[in-house]
C-alpha cells in the first residue's frame, strides 16, 4: 500500500505526465516481481474531481472513490467503483465505521481504532461532486500543456464524457478567460516546416504547485457562479 501517492512523490509535479509515468512504472515492477496488488491512496482536488495527470487514471486497473456520506458524526462511508478495467463499474457500497476501544496507552490515554461494517441495504444520502465539462477540458489542457493543436483536442478527449461538439467551445472559453492561450510553433509536416498553433496553459499557472492551481481554479469557478 502506498499511502499517500503525493507523499511517495514528494517534490514531483502530479500534473507532469512523464514524472507520474516513471512512478507508475515502478509500481508495475513491484506488482510483477512480488505478484501482489499495489494499492495507492490518492486524494481528490478541491473540486472533488480526480487530481493529477490523466496517466495515473489510465494506468490503474481499478479506481475506488471513498467519500463521507452524510454528516461527520454519522461515520458513514460510500465506496464507489469509478473504474474497473475488466468488470462492471458504477457500483457503490455503503459502510459504517464503528469505533473500537483498544485500551489505554502508558499515559492513560484511550487507544481506539475503527472497524468497517458493511451496510448491504443502505443507499447514499448524498452524492460526491462531479467534475463539470469545463473542469474536464481544463484538466486535459493542464495535463497535456502544449501537446495538441486546438483542432486535435476533441478527438484526443474522446471517451472522457464531454460532448464532442462542446469541447471546442469550452477550449475557446478557456482561451478567452486567459486560462490558456494559442502558442505558435514551427513543426515538421512531411518534407516541409509549417506554422501551427497549440493550446498551452497560461504561463503564470505553470509556476504554481498543483494545490495552488486547484485553489486558483476553485476561486475562478466560484466567482463565475
């Protein structure tokens, strides 16, 4: 168990696809050599959506999302299968966390833990926040900074749940609001060099840490709403 992914990758940018792929390859080596599953504990971003480069989600076979259900004192947890490579996803299990008394330590302070109790007949009372289409498009541009021409992004984002016709509109909105910009570069096409425009993250955002970027994005979306 890797608890947490951010701690194991301290000093790395979670949004950098190349760096995250190196870490994931090491996990794959552990899995293959030990012949055991590797469980990674990873946190959401501040919008409640998947945090970091999309290569993380692309690499894993199974992704479970744990979220508190109801009030803090209820100690109810909803576990949802958000991705399952070889089986059904979208399944949610409900559980109650029961506090267990384990005695006291040398100072006389109580020692406690929790036990997971499955609630087979329970249904979630609240839903986790889902990423908006704008959030998904922004995450893609952030993760693939300067990799794609504007015209290529809809095809590259196929299967991410955003209507294809909406993607160019959302990209234009991000550029209009100065979250991203069109970066002109000379590229080789066949036997000649041509000038093409690629969608890149706004320069001032590149210097932010992933957490600072999330905080900034949250502030922008709250202002607009």
